[in-house]
C-alpha cells in the first residue's frame, strides 16, 4: 500500500483516536502528494480562526501551513 493510500486509511479509520497535529498540509507535498492534490484535500477542511474586526471567531478554508 502506498503512502497516499495510507493517508486515506488514516483519515477514515485512525484519525478518530490518533492525531496528525504536528503535520502541516505542506509537509505532504513531494512525499505522498503533489501540490495540487494537497491543495484539493486542504480545501475540504475548514478551521476556526479569528477573532475578526468584530471580535468573533470564524471558519476559513485551510492553507498549507495549517496542521492536518
């Protein structure tokens, strides 16, 4: 099984109990995925960010430096 397939298994099974909180999306580029693949996967995830100018937290699409 390749690294890319292992990531799918992780996301579907292992992530319920095990974190990749020290791995950023950009760390996958060139190891298991291309830049475009990582961007596509990261776009599926939103992160809480903020506060904005009104002092409220908000959801935003992930970027390469966000943790998986």
